[in-house]
C-alpha cells in the first residue's frame, strides 16, 4: 500500500538546504517527519492533502509544483513581504480561482499557488463583519469599572468600525458579573437586538466566591443565548490578577471587548443567513 507521495529536492550545500526550508516556511507548509543521520538529514513538508493530479485540456499552469491554499491573495502579500521572487503576479482566473507563481530557489523551477474563490467541495456558511442595519445591546458590569470601561470602549470601537450607528447601540449597566445573564436575557427576549455583548471582569480572590460567580455567569449567558436564539458574545474577563485583566483590556493581549463585539456582529450575520436559507 502506498503511504505517501512527495517531491524530492536535494541541494548540495547546507545554506541551500536552509534556503529551501525558509522558502517553504514562508508559504506555510508544516514540518512533518524529519531525520538527521551521519549521511544525510531532511524534513518532509506536509499539507493536509497531497497526490498526483492528471489532467487534459486547457487552463493548466506550466509549473513544477502546485500548492492550493485558503487565500492566494493573502499568501501572495506574504511572499512579497519576505522577498520571494514572483514569477507571475496574482490574478483571477476564468475557472473560479486566484493564482500567482514564484520561482523556487536554486533553479528548482516554478511553484504555482492558487485558491478557489468559492468552496465548491463543501457548502459553507460564514458570517460577515458588517454591522450596518443591525441593533446591539452591550451589558456592562460596573464592578471593576477600571477594566470594564476599557472593554466597553473596545466594543464600541469595533461596532462603529463595522458600520453600526450610535443610535443602534444601547449600553445597559448592571452592578456586577452575576447580574449580566439576567439582564442579557431580558434584553434578548424583547427581540429588538441582533446580538448582545456581555462585558465584565472577575478577579480571583481568597475565597470560593470567584469560582461560584464565574460558573453562574458563564452558564447564564450561554443559556440565555441558546434559549432566546439571540447571539450573546462573551466579553467577561476571568483573571487571576489585575495585571492579567489590564493586558486583556487593551494592552499585550488586545482588547477582549473589541473581540467580543466582532464575534457578536459575525454571529448576528450568520444567524440571519441560516434563517434565510431555510
């Protein structure tokens, strides 16, 4: 039984070997099985699918190696940033794909990279990051306001950048994280909002209070989302220290309020698509 199919490249010098590895690393191939012995060393560069393609007719690229990726335009930009030698610029093709090609190091030939413009293998539904025409409620806890206000600013920034108008965003303040699920459910049951963004901050203390509130808040938000059918985005920080919370409210780890609002927009869009497709 055949176990693998792969193209073998055998440079003569160590620097050429490293140059080839760096070339394929830029294109995102994964390092698989490797070895280093007395006579030789090497590494297999893996992809989820590999094989021999046999075809006849027009439209096939003239090349020595072909890579299919998720988004050829993004990979093209990455190849340009890393200084790979572009043989053919990125371009749309009449068979529903986008393609570019690069020259491989050491005169090993031309490598073609392409992606299909649509997933024709499997029907896929994805939400759009477009908040225009949608309404959102943001439920934000006052407890640990030093953090939650920063998360709120991030959420508002995301919604506005994605096209939501100020009049379509309602901010509702509650005492603490424990009260977020109840108010979120009340708002969701009005059916006035496309999604609810839940924002809070819980810091671990010396008692079991932290674990109790974390569990109830998480369970309640999830239950409200499932039972009302309105998407709820989880922007409640559960951190061991204040430093961790600060990092997640706009510093090293980004702003989780911004990310929660992005998720709310995407899920609201996705729900709309699913409902309309039925």
